[in-house]
C-alpha cells in the first residue's frame, strides 16, 4: 500500500473516532438533561376553593405553581406554605378574601381580608400580642362576617409625691404603770417619689402598679413611752397587779336588793366586797380601788355589765355620798 493510501486511511479512522466521541457526548448530555428535568420536578399539594390538588412542577415560586394549576389569586387573596420554601410535598393553601367585622377603639368596620387567622389580621392592622387583647383569640380561623374585637393595651409611667407615715418608736418607762402609754413626740411625715405604671385599655385606665419608690424627705419617728411598772401601793404595801380597768363605779349597802345580805358567791356582803361582771373580772379576784382600798370581787348585779363595778359600803349615807364616779381598778396578781 502506498504512503498516500495509508495516510488517508488513518485520517478516516481519526474522523470516525471523533464522530463516535461526539455522538457519545451528545447522548450523555441529552441523558443528563432528561434526568435533570425529572429530578427537578416536585410534587406539590394545593388546597384551594374546597379542593385538594396535587401537581408535579419544576417551578419554585408559589405564584407560578398556582398558575400552572389554573388557580388565580385576587388582589386580597393570600396563600401560606407548609414549609419555608417550595420543596417536594410542600402544601400551598390558598385563602380567599372574605369580609369580617372588626371593632377597634369603639369603632366598627367591615374589612375584606385574605388573612387566615384573627392574629394575622390584627398584626396587619398594627396590633400584636404584646399591645392588644383579641376576642376571639389570635389563633381563631377567620370566617365570613366573623365579629372581632381588638382592645388596644398601652402603658404610661407617672410619678407622684406621697407622704411617708412616721414610724412609731416605743420606749419602756418603768415610772409608768403597765397598760399606760404616753406620746412624747408626735414625729412628722416624710415624702417619697413614687413611680407608677398606668395600664390602659382603649385609652381608659384600668390599673396602677407601683414599680419604684425614692425617699425625698425621711420621716421623723413618733416616740411613745410605754409603762412597764406592774405594782401599786396599797395599805398593805406594794402589790403586783395583772391588769387595770377604768370603770364606772357605784355604791350599795349589804341589804340593797336582798334582805339576806348574801352575795352571789355565797358570802356575806360587807365593806370590801364588790360586784362585777364576771366576763370582765372573774369572781374571786382580789382588786384594789384607790380611795376605797383592797376588795374581793364576790358579787354580781343586774345592772353590773361590762366596765361597771358596785362597791359595798357600811351604810346608806356613805353609799349616797359616794354617788357615781369613774375609778381605776387594779386586778391583783395572785
């Protein structure tokens, strides 16, 4: 074979190899394109107008997918995705615009909206969970002519000057009898600045909460002396007493009201026997009455009720002379 023939044969073989390679590459590219197209398709569910539709699509925009399914959106219609973006098995739910009745700040109007819930509608009007109270609740699904009330919740801070009551300081005083107190210094009020949170609903105040206080002027304490002495001087010397009573005193003779002269305790009435209300001073108690002396609570009387005491005297003249007066009664400690 001549050199020319060998050269042509090699060129033909080379050309055939290139064509074969090109054909293989073309087939690969076509295969990739077809496979990629299949892979790019997604199954998307659509809920609209009471129907549930399933479509396969290569689109990623919800609007394009809805258009592919011949679903048209009105100006106020809205949709929601079950996922953040369109992926396989995403559900697109379409919400057709409907009229609802909304009451805000005492004003009522009808709003046409495609929002799915009360909360989303309120948010579109500028009312959030933090600054409003919704009725019905925010997660309620909207329906035609649903009545919705939005109560605007606002707060404001105010400060007030308020008095501080003076504290009471009690000081023991052994020179005063137990049971007695004496104010020796009235003290004076202080002043404080109070920070108050005022809560309002639709502009109307509903509550106030103190959130802080600052003392401007401290109060001056009130000083009270408290008696601690529990003894009284009697004809028999100093005696300890349990309690004291300021009582209205009258006088009687041994035979007033009873010819026998016997007391309620069964002992004879005489000077040193007094009638009391047993619920105030128990019968059998020893008492001391300045100006009368030591006595025994051993009698009762129909008129002797509460802080009343009746003192037995030797005779009618002494009883009449005593009359009626207020006395201090010491109940002696046993």
